[in-house]
C-alpha cells in the first residue's frame, strides 16, 4: 500500500446519489444498488482512514439508515458532515460519529459552495461544538482560507478546521497560486492555534500536487473524483491511485 502521512477520508455520498437515482422511493429494497456499505468497505480495504457522509436536510443522497448502518459496520472512523440544525444534531448525538464536520447548507446548491461563516454564528456553533464534543465526537469547521474564520473556529472550541479547496480546484495559473498562498496562511494560523488542519472539496489526483506547498495538512476528504474514477477502475483502484499521489506530500 502507498505510504503517506496524510490521512484520507473517502466521501461516499455520490455512491448513494447513484442508488437514489433509481431507488429514491425504496432505498431499503433488496434490489437497491450500489450498496453504501460495500462502497465503504471497499474504500477501507484500499486504505481509507475514514468514511465521510453528508446527511443533508433534503436527504438528496445519504439517508438516516445509511448513517446508522455505517456507524455499526465500518472498521475505520466515521466522519459526518452536517449543517447546524437541531434535527441533524439530534441524529449526530445518537450516532456518535468519530468526527463531525460542520458545513453550510443551502437547499438550492448542487454541492457545498462556500465555507461556513463561523464568525457570524459563534454562539450557535459553540453550543453545537460543545454538545458534540461532550458526547465524544471531534468537531471540525469547513471554512474558506480566511483568517477571521480560522480564529473564530479556535475560539468556539473546534478541534479541527477543514479548509475549503473549491476555489483552488476551480482555478489554474496565477489565480490558483494566489489561492495556494491563502491556504498556506490559513494552515499556518490553524496549526499555531492548535487546530488539526484538514482540506477538501474538488481535489483530484491531477490537482493535488499543486496543493502540496500547504503545510500542516493532516487529512483530505475526497468524494466526487473518487466515485467518478471508480466508474472506470473500481473504488479500490481509485483509492489506491489517490493514495499513491498523497504519498508525495511532505509537510
Ligand atoms: N469536504 C466537505 C466538507 C464537503 O462538503 C465535500 C463535498 O461534499 C467534500 C469534502 C468532498 O468534496 P468532493 O466531492 O468535491 O471531493
């Protein structure tokens, strides 16, 4: 297996997007495929360090039953992405995932578009972070590489930040280099404040090497690219291919 000091969280939401495209009304049918559990286990066998799912308010892909099934079945860590609502918080407190990543959620968006505005919602987020942390879950904030958001994340008691790499992934050349500089500054500050620094969104085997100047990265969360590659080479092959690139990261 490729050796890397960077951890990989495999986001399997889009395996479930495919299942829901056909089995939205009957996700529990014995005919429903592809299996979320088989995907998680394949990712683990290939070397994933955690399995990430986003239980959205609109339940467009992952369903409640998927989260409970994964919690009792996977061998690695479960990372639950969630918006800060009472409904999802109650589920998270029951499920007790190893990690929660707090994300902004907007019903119209195709995917999580921007980072969470932690600074603007300190009190509400502080309460959620405390409830989850007291329940044994480590909490992360999905934030843009914006120093105010990093400081606010530390101040409200988060253990980790996940830097939103969407802008990085959507640009090339000078614009991407400028974003890498912002990510470097954000990672430095997060590390100085004692936060674990993760990153995710839009990452692929192609663009990862351009991210490598960013220091202190502990974990990457990657979904769409892996599920897309899996169509052609299988999820096991896709995870291995990605881990081989991740092995070239030097902090
Ligand atoms: N991290 C977070 C917090 C996300 O919301 C997402 C998208 O669901 C990802 C990582 C994975 O992004 P992608 O599917 O583009 O790899």
